[in-house]
């Protein structure tokens, strides 16, 4: 009857749309982080096979990309299976019921696609993944790709590496390597061969209050003809950490304006205020200063001295600690004591001395006078 056919056509259309939506997310890697952390992705079901990324990073991604190829080429077969369950008597096109059945053709085509995926997996995994694209890439940096892989594995365990996850893709920068892991491939280049260029920036507004997030598209150009260039995407608030980790300067296109984080903008304003507050002269015979206890890289640059009001007035108190902090670390400390949801109140707020806990405001931070 006509009503039953219409119901079946609607159910088939709904199934096709839902399957296409989730298949697209799976193949492109654009899966919500909450779903990814819960391990509810198609490829996450086989994660025990990949091994431990922290122990053997290279082989982990070899197994992952090889198996993902099989899993994603099996999607057409799963689509046909579901379609058969939804509508066993489906014809193609659905409204031409006099046409031959579409499913036998679809079954054959999906089986062929899966056979191609299995063939790729078998080819890559033979002889310990010797023919995998990642092993071929590593072999261009040494006679034995396994020795180069050992070097990559060791650097990946370094806690100070740069790591950025965005949209299912992961950018990793170690002391020697730049690695970009995607759903179906892994790009890798030695830092000495890489020249980074910020090509463009796109901004996405997240709330009605105007809060936005900026993303940078960075081209990793290779000066080694044997290594392919590739493009990565990172958040603008991660740019500073990336800039500090790479060896060579990052070029920025003239049309690109990189947004500073709230913390960076506040640090710049904090330093400007300190310059206006005046100088603090160390008393004669003062104990020799030691490096900043926050970063251990520069000498102390500021002293907390109540200047906003008389000693007994206001909420600020006199700090009697000797200079121990550089201006950058003091700015970070002051910002860390503030309400993250109310950056408009930071300038007029107070923080406590990291050592004696005496309250102070920005007017109480004096720059140390140059010593003779």
C-alpha cells in the first residue's frame, strides 16, 4: 500500500542522513571532545591494538593509521547492512519499484572497497610495517628507520614538548621534530628542515558577549626536497608556546593579526604601570640578589612597596620581603589571583605577596633602580 511505501521511504531517508552525519564525523576526525574522551568513536574501540603511545609513539601511529584505513573502508559495508535491515525490499531509486534491486550492486561495491582497505593494511604491515608511509618517511633521515623512530619515541616522552589537539588532529613539537598526526596520516619533519609561515587566521565568536576564539593556519615548509611540506592549524592562544619551542623564527603574513591572550594583554599593561610607578633604590649594603624564584632565568626586577596610600590606610599592606621576582613572573602571579570570569576588574584588584601574603595592588609594584 501507498502509506507503507511512504513510511519506508522516510525511514530510509532518515537512516541515510544519520549514517552520513556520523560517518563524516568519523572519517574527518571532527568528533566532539566529550565523545572522544569517552572512547565512543569507531576507531577507539580498537585502541588496545594500537599499543601505548607513550612507550612506542611511532608504531602506535603506524598501527592506528593502518587499522583506521580498514575501519573506514568498511563503512560502506555497514551502511548496506543497516540499509537492508531498515528496508529489506529497497529498490533504487526508492520510488521506482519496478527497477531491479539496488542492494546487490551496493553489496558488491562495498565489498570491493573493503578489500582495497584490507590490501592496504596487509601491504603496510608486512615485515614489521617496513612499507608504511611513516617508516618510509623516517628512512629519509637515516639508514635504519627504526633507529630514527627510537629518537622520535624518546623525544615524545619529554614533558616539555609542545602539544596541541584540535579537531582530531594533534600537533607535537619536540626539541628536534615537528609532528602532525591526522586521522589517516602522520606528517613529520626535522626542525632543521622546517620553515613555519602563518598564512591566515580565522575568528569564531563563541558567546553573545563577544568572546571569540582565533585559529591560525600555519604552513610548515620543508627546505629538504625529500620531505613534503604540510599545513597545521592551532589556536592563537597556543602560538606563544609554539613560537618558543621551534628553533627558527615563525614568519607571519602581513594580513594576519594574531590575538593576544587575556593574560598576555594584562602582562603588557602591568609592565606599563610598573614603569610609571617609579623606582625603588636598594639600601646600601643589601644582600646580593639571586635569580627570580619564579623562572630562575632573570634577576629580580621589582619590589613591593606600599605606595597607593598611607601605611595604615586601605586594604594594601607593607611588604618587607626583599626583591625576588622579575616583572613578568609578578604579572603572572597577580593575574593568577584574579577572577578569570571578570578580567575587567583585574586592574583595580589586589593580590597577596607570594612570600608573606601581604595584600598589594598594581600601584605598589616598583621597578628596581639600576645598581651602580
